[in-house]
C-alpha cells in the first residue's frame, strides 16, 4: 500500500498536475484573502473559504480524473490488480495520495488566520474549524471524483462527471425549493431516488437479479407505505433532501460559526461509502 501511495503522489508531480493544482488553489486563496480580509478588513478567514468552495469545484475534477480512468485506458490497472496488495488497500492508497496533494494548499492557507492576527482582531478557533470543514468537504469531492473515474476509461468523462456532481451539490439547497411538497410528488421523488440507487448498485456489481429484486422491493415498500399512511409523505421528500445537503455542514462552520461535529461525521460517512463503492467498482473490473 505504501509503495502505491508513494508512486501516486510522485506521479502527480512528475506530470505537473500536482503543481498546477496547488498553484491554482493557492492563487485564488491569495486573491480572496487579499480582497476580503486585507483590503476589506473582514476578520473571519472563513469568508475567504466560502468563496473557495466554487474554485474547488473546478480544481478537484482535474486532480481526480486520472486516478483510475488513465490506468484503465493504458491497461496499467492490470499490474495493480495482480500486485500482492488487496483492492481496498490499492483504492485507499490512491485516495490518500490525492488527499495529500489537496492538503498542501489547505496547510498553506492555515497561515492566513495568523496574518489576520498579526494585523488586528482574529477568531482563530472559528477559522481553523472552518479550514477543517473545508478540508473534509474537499475530501468528499475527491471521493466523488475517484468513484466516477473508476467507472470510465475516459479522463474527460470523469472530469466532466465530477464537475457536474459537485455543481449539483453546490446548487442543492436552491434546488430544494423546486421539489414537490405534496404526498404524491414525494412518492414519485422517492421512487426516482430509489431507482437511481439501484442503477448505481447495478453499475458497480453488474448483478441483474439483485438489481431487479431491490427495485421491486423498493417500489412495493414505498407504494405500500403511501397507501397505508398518505400523510406521512407530505413534504417528506423536501425534508429528506434538506438534511443531506453536503455544503450546509461547511456553511455551519464558515457562516454560522457553529462547530458541527455531527456534520464532520456525516462527511466521514460519505467518504467511507464512496471509497467502498470505488472498491466494488474496481473489483468488478478485476473479475470481468
């Protein structure tokens, strides 16, 4: 695992991807920091991080697009799959290598609250808690990009897919307002969400019977619950979607100045799930 990790980290700096990614994020951290904190005198560095969320949406796909797609295209994944290391360790090594590259600009940004402190009032606890939340949010995005990369041989498709998913997550709180609040609308929404989950599972496992059984069971359960207690579905879809908004956790740290420990656990759970799905996707490739 350590050998794969070192190989992956080294590869990001041999092809300049790592240098460009780090320089790109540090550049915009500097621009936002100068505009918001130094020139405007805003004492919270978390305000700068709020602006960086959009920039990360552009940078992360570039970092993750080649993680598995390039190996599949060049067939070098066969060497990894036959190496004396388990698939989970291989996936974890690749993931940690990307997290390491992402951690460099985050660590550099840790100097900014100290600069604010040297020039006036600073809120170090709030700022460093926001940096932690920002780092974990980036780790979630990296896990998303890695999973998408494991499902395709095209780096372009992996990058565009990752960008699209991250953009959807950023717009998620606003899109909630367009969801139906009626019971019937919530039922249709839940059916679509369940079907999407089954499609992802089938994509990872290629198990037709399992997908069919799960889809049928989900439809029966949802329709049965709707018939038994229709009122339970009133605003149910909206309430569920509001709770799973990924960016809200970071906003609690950056804008509301709340240390959301449950949100950090939520981030860790998403990362674990996506790493697990990536392992299953690679295992499918291994035995296909």
